[in-house]
């Protein structure tokens, strides 16, 4: 990205800088003002040449971006874990959009200037016939063409490799069972999918060149567009679920740790090393989870505690899961994470270990280092109680039905309340 930025600034300052900057603003305004209209323009009343443009530009890029959706979307989500939706959208959509608008405006208007005002007609013809080499020809009209052409070659290789690598990574993760969400599929599987992608691309290019590749992209994108609608529905349901969970957490307030303020301060400043975290797991977390699961089992619940070793880590992940049939399971997981000690806190080591709590809906920004067994059980009970007050779709429909019922009685509402607590 630094190379791409440097190349763009070189073209910007080597040309008529003020005119190019004016055109960047003008092009941005044209894009924003015409976005809605252009999105719905099907060239229904245009001539045959416009219909051909729609087929090999508009529809092709529609299919192109849909075909890239599972790779780019899941890859960006994979490397953005822990970000908010607002941060993800800004980082993956608006920032690249702004950069590409400036990039296309600077290079596009530089080429148009050469063709329209300086009579370099062959550049325009090359852009129509062999667009993949036009950038090199454009740079020939600027100084240091040897250096800039080398930069363009490096950029092309790097962009192709990173795109293929992200696609292979996602395909490998799709076709393997990941024992830990923090680790990806084996490298051998990623190499296999990279080879498959390369062979398919070569076969399509040999069969019919770019036209065959474009046709294949559009054909495969059409059925996948249905999947995108399903993904949108799934995202809506997931966000609605998260909102319901947040409402449930607000209903059941409280803090599990307890103790006086000095103990809470000790936990806040705790920078336990690996040995201290291992002791907390051994003497507090593991027995607390086991005791809580046994108590739930004695009360007729289905609960189990599992422990999983993570590759490259000496400490295990512990997870308590309580199943409720068709309703959402209660999950309480503790994952050790090695963190760098803040410079402003006095500590004996440059790194410390956090024992982070994860529920089914994600991390809770809670470190269990220094907790006693009773405090861990208290936190377990608090999270379990919040989960029981989370309304699943069945409970919501029952409550809506009972509100409409004209004959609802006190016993009826009492029964409903018991059902909602014992999901």
C-alpha cells in the first residue's frame, strides 16, 4: 500500500497537480450524485453498443464482486476479529473506496490529458484493446520510467499473490475441521487450493482468454447471489440475537468478583505470569467449572466441562456448556492469552497472561486472573442467570400470544414466567 501510495503521488506531482486535484473533487461529486441513478440504469432505451457495454462491464463487475464475496468478506472478517461493525465497515469499505476514487481519478485523468490535449492517440487505442498494459505506456511519458515500471510490476505480483492467498486460506478453512478458531487450516491444504485456483484460471484463459474467464465469473455469481441474501438474513438475526442478549444482561445486573476495594485493585493491577495463570486455572477455574456442572447435573440439566490444548500454548482452554434442547446453549469459556505488559505498570516480566472469558456471543473483556474458586462460581452463576433471562424466539412468541389472549389469568402468567425462566 505504501508503494501504491508513492506511485500515485509521483504521478500527481509530476503532472498538473492543481488540475488533477480539481478533477478528483469533481469526479467524487459526479460519483456521489450519480450513484443511485447509475445503479438502476439498465440502458433499456440505449442502442446496441450501450447494451454491449452493460454486458461486458456492468454485469461482469456485478458478477466479479459477488464471486469475490466469500473470499474477501471472510478473509477480512478473519483478520478483523475483535473489531466493531463500525470499525469493520470503515476499514473495509469507506477507506478503500476513498483511496480508489483518488487513484482512479489521478491516473485516469492523467491518461485522458495525454490523449485529448497532447494527441497521444495510441494510448487511448491501447486502453481499449489491451488495457492490462496501458499503465506501462502511461508511465513512459513521465520521468524515471524504469523505476516506476518496476514498482508497477511488483505491485501487480503482490496484489495477485495476496488475493490468491486469501482465497486459498478461506477455502482451506471451509474444507477442514478447525479444532481452534484462533488457528487456520494446515499449510498443505492451502497450497492445494492455491494450485487448484491457478490451474482453473490457466484452463479458462487457454480455452477462451479473458472472455471465458468473465463468462465463468458471471455464471457462478448468479446462483451465489441467492446465498448473499441468506447471509443478510442471517446477519440480521445474529444482530437481533446480540441485542436481546444485551437486554438480558442489563436485566440481571451485578458483579461476580465481590470482595473489598483493595482486592479489586489487586486484580486490576495483576500481571500474572504463566505460572500464576496456571495456578488460577488449577485451583480456581477448573474446580469451579466442575463443581458448577455437577450441581447442574444433580438438578436435571445437561452440563459438561471440556478442556482443549491449543497448539503452541502450554495452558489449556476450558469450556463449560449447558444444553437446553432446541434453545440456545449456555457457553462459558476461559482462554489464556499472552499479552505484553503495559510500560506504565511495574512488573517482573515483559509479558503476562490474561484468562479471558468468552460466552456464546463473544468475549466479555473480563480477566479471571486472581479469582478464587468462589468468585469464579459467582461469575458463572451471574452469567448463567443472565442467559436464563434471554428470550429465545419460542418464548417471545408465547409471550406475544398470551398478551393477545383476553382470558389470561394470574395462573396463566405465572406458568408463562416459569417457562421463560426454565428455557
